[in-house]
C-alpha cells in the first residue's frame, strides 16, 4: 500500500517501498534486492555502466529532462583531482512533492543510485543537498548514510572492491533558487545561493571548481533498477523519447491527491479522473499546471487526450517538468493563484539580474491591482511587456518561470481579462508567447 | 484528543504516525551528531533552544569538528555551522554569526552576507513553536491562506510576533514540498499535513501539551503498534520562554 493512495494501473518500480516502514532500513531494502545493483556496478567497466544508463534513455527528473547517461559521459575520464556528484534534493517547486516521499520511504534507493553514479563518474564525494525545511527526510537519509557506512557500503574500500566514496548530507537554509544547479554549488560552498554564468559547465568546473555532476533524487533512484535489469528493461514502459516510469505528484482540487508512479505517456485524463478520482465535490475541471508552477497553464480542453510525456506536453504548449500536476476546478480564482505564484518568484529571485529582480516585483504588484478590481487594459499590456523582457534575458530561468503562468493565463483565460479589466482594448497577445 | 494535521487521516493508510515519520528508525537524536555523512541531519529548530547558551561547547564541539572534516575547505562548512548555532540558541544573533566567522576564519561581513540570504535563519528569538504555514499555490487552492489567518487568530498574534505565553510565532512561508497534503504546516522540525481551519485549535493545544513528537494512538480508532522510541508524550522539561517583546 502506498502513501496515501495506490492504484492498480501504477507501475511501482521506484515507489514499491512506499508505505512500508521496513523499506527504510538497510535490512528492509536488502530484502527487496537492495545494493545488488551496487555490487554488480562495481564489477563493471565504468564506460559500460554509463552506456547502460544511456541505453535506458533515462531523462533527468529535476525538470529539464536531459538524458542522464549523456550527462554522466561529460565527466573527465582521467581525473586531475577530486570530482563530485551532488544530489539535488532541494525540491521547492510549488506543486512538487515526490523527492520528499522518495527520501522518507526509500533513502537507501537514492544512496545506492548515488554510489553507482559516483563510481561511474569517478567522483569520490557525494553531497546530498537537502532543502533546510526537510528535517524529517534529512534524519531518515542521515540514518541511512550511517547504516551504509557501518555495512561497508560507503566510505573507504566499498564492498572490498577498492573504491572509496564519501557521502555527506548537507542541509540548505531556505531558498528556492538553490535548486538551480549552479546556485546549489555556490550554496554548498558556503556562499549566497546565486546562479553562476555558464560556461564553464559543471562537468568542467563545478563545486569547489572541480568537475561536478548534479542529479535529482528521482533520477538517481531509478539507477539501481536500470543497472540491475538493463536499459532495455526500463524501455518496456513509456515512449521512445520518454522511456520508463515517473512519479506523478498530483495536488489541488482532485479527490485523491498523491504520488502515482506511471509509465510516461500515460493519459492525463485517466490520471485525473481515474486515479485521482476526478474533481472534488463533483465540480468541473478548469485548468491544469502539468509540471510545477514554473510551466505554462493548460486549459481543461488542452488536457483532453493529452499523453503525459515530455514531447506531448511540450507540443501542447507547456512542459512536463517535474510532473507535478496542479489541478484547478471551475471555481478557482485564477488571478489570485497566478498572483500568488508570481509573488513566490518575486520573493525567491536572487536579485543578481535586473530584469528578474525588478520584473517579478512589478508583475506581482500589477496582479495585486488587477485582483483588487483596479486594473486597466494598459496593465495587461504592461504585464505582457514585462513577461517579454524577463524571458531569455537573465542568468537562470527563474524569471522565465515567473512569466509562464502570467502569459498563459492572459492568453488562455480571456474571460478573466474581460471581467477584471473591462475589456481587452489594446491588448496584443504575441503569438505563441505562452510557450516561451 | 483527535490527532490533528496528520497525512495518515486521509488515504487508505493504517500505519501509526511514528511509522510514517520514521521516528522508530531514526531513533533518539544524539546531540553530538552522527559520525559520518549523517552529521548534518540533526534538527536545528527546536523548542529547547536557549538564547543564552554557550556556542560550540561539549558535544557541539565534537559535532563542529565532524562537520569540518566532511568538506574540502572551512568555508563550505558555513551553512552547517550556522545551523548548529541556530539549533543551540534558536536564532542567529550578530554575535552568533561573528562566532561562526571566527570558527571558520572568515570575515564577519562575509558570514552575515550569507546568513541574511537564507530565509530559515531567525534573526531574533521566536516562540517555542515556530508555526510556518504554506500559502503557496497548491495549498492555497485548498485554503492555505485561511489556515494561516486561523493560526494568527487563535494565537492572537501578528505574523512573526511571539504570543503572550511565549509558545507560538506564526509565519507565512513558501511551498514546503508537501503539496499533496494541503495545508502543509511546519512546526520546528516537524511537518503537519492536511491542516484545515477547523483543526487549528486542536493542533495548537496538542503542541502546547506534547510538543511536535508523534502522538501515536491519539487519533480516533488508530492502532497503537508504536515503533517509536516511546517518547511521544514526553513534555519538554525546559519550558523557557524566549522573550516576549518580539
Ligand atoms: C530556479 C530553478 C530551480 C530548480 N529547482 C530544482 C529542484 O528543487 N530540484 C531539482 O532536482 N532540480 C531543480 N532544478 C533543475 C536543476 O537546475 C537541474 O537541472 C537538475 O537538478 C538536474 O538533475 P537531473 O538531470 O537529474 O534532472 C531547478 C532549476 C531552476 C532553474
Ligand atoms: S534570473 Fe533571477 S533568480 Fe536567476 S540569477 Fe537572475 S536574478 Fe537570480
Ligand atoms: S504549495 Fe504548500 S506545500 Fe507546496
């Protein structure tokens, strides 16, 4: 039984331990075949191991969907000094709550995946960057690390194979931006969590100016299964370009909110109406954010017949992101929710780039005015102008993320604009703007 | 008493709260911390902190040394060491930050510049229970803002203020990463899930009585196969108020 709901159409690979307290322990994880993949991996040639991950087609689960095996292959093969693997457990994207569950139920799954990755990439230290608020998951992961050390699975001479990998938990202190990979590296180094300009890319000069790879928790959780069963096995689910299973974290106005592990490409309608029991209180669907608050909003109509994989959602004008599905019913006050999302980005902007620092604050201010019924059609024009100016002009994509909900709302919910600012005089909606 | 604000109350779930929270697995937290990479896992917000406690002495000195050993340079230990100071005193004063700078051989201004970037550091004392209510989109859709208002109303405070009895400080926070269990509320080192307006008075009463530890069997009809370290109902001996003027 999973936490808090399960469904028979789920394919439970990563989540099979959810709801079973025993899985947290080393013994419990071993009973499910845990650490067999590590043993196998340490006996494999590193390049062969990376090829196996490549062949699985696994794509990063932190939002961007970059192929994991390819990313791993960027790391230097002949290290000139220390190399690092960082686990991105900063999960702060509004709507996302999958990494927390993975860490609290299956900490050893993540640690095993990280050890395999560190071996493949010749990294001798793994840092797990957990957002500061996650005390509970951090304690569970911390205990699991100590268990792994005691069992000779981490530290010096792992499993007597002559491989040394240190694993250290590192707690953040409250800053969404630290989830951005270069900001995370700065934060780990004891600095303000501000994104760095790329290049240099992390695989060349990352944490402590050494070659570094950053992976999301869920990405690494998939690794032991792929190593044990092979890349082809992982491809039995999902689509050609989006293979495998993925955690879908559903929140908002559905009857049964929760985490569901599904093959990528699963019908979005079935997720909402079958698994999650439809919209609460017999209401109707108004809108869905398919991948966390940073991606464009989709209307009920756009969701119909939509397959939940990276390509299909992109084609529909949004992004699958972290597969954090936020569902809104027909009584949702959209301007209020869009305003709240923009306030979040204004609050979390690290302040380095003027368009982001100023633009997000302006957007929040204008949206507050519109929400209060004091907006004008010119306000909508200004919003569109700001959206344009913060998209693609900054060091990281946080400001683009702030623009996504605003643009898609203006474009797709004209009745809101009519009602709130009394008409759309002068409002020019750029074609395809909401997909930016 | 009903067990308010626990995810186990929705869903097809029949585990105890301790089992869900992993209290039995984690066990009692050693003050000197764990030995290896788990050293940073010890909570740094709790009701027992003392604003006048000496920094980095006894077991905390040992933890500081272990933390330092996990990083390639001293600077990288900055956040963990700030966390440690925060845990000991419950907030970060100018003096604590300077002490951290001294330990790490960094300029005090550099440490302050970093500390002020992060939102979890309280820069003045807070109530014994720091109640942080998520009002971000997923929670807000299900009434997050109203829950926040209810906490303010029932504690008789303004955001960030300490309640008269020194028990509570209520704040609005961004997404806590528990969006499937709205409204998510963090109290010190513990999450409370599915908190609704009606459950707020119960939750405040529970916090006053039991602190944030799991209270197994308190839920109506819950089984009592507790795997916790049996400390669910322990009351904190040191109920020192951390100042009332806010
Ligand atoms: C503003 C911002 C916030 C991010 N937050 C997270 C996060 O909380 N967790 C995460 O895994 N990735 C986050 N990412 C994505 C990371 O930068 C990075 O792409 C990812 O961790 C790579 O891991 P993957 O290849 O395994 O997906 C964020 C990106 C941006 C721009
Ligand atoms: S876009 Fe915003 S968050 Fe990103 S680096 Fe620039 S100011 Fe910081
Ligand atoms: S929106 Fe409240 S926990 Fe994510």
